[in-house]
C-alpha cells in the first residue's frame, strides 16, 4: 500500500507555497511527486480557507479536510527501484548473476517487468560513468547539517575516563557560513538541540533543513521518500521551516557540508589535538574561538570571508526566529483505564482524561514540563508533568458527576450535608467521623446515616439520632434499628428518668427509711 501524507507534511507544503515555491520546486524539496503536490494545492484552494488559516488548523481538522493521497506515482516502477537498491549491494559478491535476482524479483511482485526491461532500467540507474553537477544554492533556502565521522573527547575529572563526543556541523551553502558544536551523542535530543543552537547562531531560519538519513531524523530511510520522525517535524514546524533528508548513499546531495567536515578537521580538530578538556562546555568554548577564525578566513577567489558573505547576502533572506525556544516532544501510546486515567510509564504516574474516553487508545505528547493527551489527532487533556511516582494528577472537570462528588468528600462536607436533616443528625455524623483515627473510613458510615432520610424522612431520622445520642449508642446499625422498630416515636422512651412521676401516692403517714433501722 502506498504511503500517505500526514498533516505535518501538508503544513510543510503550505509553508513552501507561501514562500513562493512552484509546485515542481516543492516536490523536489520534499521528495514528493509533482502530481501529488498539484492535487493537494487544488484541494487547498478549493477548501475555502486561506493558506494562513490552514496553518492555524490543528492536525485533526486537517486530516478530516484532506484525506490521504498517494505520494508515489508509479508503484510498479518504485518497487523495481527499491529492489535494485538491495541487489546493488551484492554486486561484487562471488557468484552474483542478474538472472538469479530477476527470478527472485519476479516471484516477489505481482506485476514484474520483463527481463529485458529489468536490465535496461538497471543500466540506466547504475551507469558505469557518472558525471558530477555543480549545484547552485539560493541564499537563505537551505541549511545543511551533519555529524563528523571522527570524534573529539573529554576527560571525566573524577574517574579519569576518556569520553568520546560527537561533533555537529551546520552550514548555509550560499555563503558557506559554518557552525560547529560538540555534543554527547547523535540521539534525537542532542541533534535537535544542536540544530536549534545553529539557528540561533545564524539569527534566522532557512526555508529547509537538509540532513543525512540519520536515525535521529528519519524513522524509515528511502532513496525516494524517507519518513521523518515526528519530533523533528514538530521542531521544523515550530521554527516555520521544512525537513528534506538527502537520498541514501548520495553524499553529493550535500557535498558542501561534507567538505565543511573535512575543513573542520583541519581548522578545529588539529589545533585541539594536544589540549585536554574536562567538560563539554570548555570544549565548545574553545571550538567557538577557532570557529570564529575559520569563518573570518578569506576565500581565495571571492575576496571575502564566510562571515562577510553571510552578512552582506544571506542573512536578509532568513526567516525570523520563533519567539520561544523549542521544547522537544516525546510520544507514547496509552489506553484510558476504567477509573478515567492514563498510565504515564516514564514517570510511573497517572493523569486524568475526560471520562467519556474510558477504554480508548490515546497518544501522549510530553515534554520536560507538560503531558498532553490526544485522541484522533485532537487534544483531550493537558497536565503539568509530575515527577512523583504513583501520583494521580486530576483535573476535576474530567470526572463524571458521581466521581466529582466522591472527590469532594471531607468531614466538613458530611457535616454540611447532615445539617440539612436536623441538628441531631449532624451531631451523630460528627461523632461517627471523630471516633475514628482515619476519618476516611467513616465516610461511608456517615453517608449511610444521611441516606436513611430517603426511607424514613428527615424528622424521624433526626428523632432517631436524638435517641441514639441520649443512649450513647451512635452508629449506623443502631440508628437503623431504632427506625425499623419505630422506637424514635415512643414517648415512654423519650422521657428522661428524672421527669417520670412516682407510682406511690403522696401521704402524711408514709414513713421514711430512718424508721426501719
């Protein structure tokens, strides 16, 4: 099945169209067929939205407006080209024959080419003599990025261990103005951080970032249509530019940055060869000094330095930087539990979502400070990230009515609820809760006493509570028994012992106890 354009790809097309690119140029920049670009541009114009309005729409809305389109014109031809990539690696292996691979190819695909066409396409693709092309680079159009093949190193102050570090190189090809930075790895976080530092070094943003097929950039490499990972697409969207990975095994696509790497060996690596650094900050500080000298060197034929060319020509073509720094996003999937929370495994915490999404599969977008929950490209919850393991982070608006009521339970909540039915009911509830060291265990008992008004009425409940207090027998079961046996209505029981009249009549001849000693 052909790949489809996701909403981030659509926004990259719109960005380039706004920058004045033709459909053909957009297709060449993004590695998408021109016909696909044409069809999407027609859809954009017929949608009733302007390009600016389309860019403001969220991914969920864009996905609904513009359904999936194929990004490959000729599936049969592309299958053949992809197969050629695999067999060309084995070209020099002993016993290699084209007939063997053609047989394998014809068994794999539904509609294979004939053997003659198979060989014709192969020789067209891999001609014995290849020429090179002088590429012209527009000012402010691209920023080439790459990692140097050779590493620098720092020394751990405590253990004395030598730690190898990666070296990131970025360059604007029109002026060849270069940025170099050391980082701990080629991982996505370090790579995006280096790209962002490069943009701030230049003081502006090019229309496209051209990278190699690095794992930190590409999730699936391809000579024709590489898939850029979501984090790097999001980074590019934040800075209003697009990402364009080069073709696999085609270093000539970014020959200038490859050359810049070799020049970095000469101008930066070599002067650092006898220096020892104990931190990445110290190493980058020295790299910055050497880089300044490198960018100020005059070109032999241009009679200007990289810095001068950048300031006089290229800088004005760069887009303005975003007002905020980019915060890298990570992505996870999580199912909404029956209690209305998703489990966030990196911190082992729980975050609430609206109860109507219980049982749904969601996608988590999270940064160092925030956790966002998305369902079908639509954000349904956002929380401040908590590092407390096992914590339940709750937004009360997400709870159902019954859950909201439960979350409000407290001693004062039950006192207020009981007071509606009478002062003796409130006094009983207060005694029930106060009698326990852990008040929460008495909440259900207190609620049980209050709910008795539904069967017996508030007046009878208040009388029953009065009798329970007088008898010092305050509990849910005893109050229930009083009501069941109608003891709350017995006038004999409600009289105090001191108020009862004596059954012996008063008489002057009655002798007292002293007469019987």
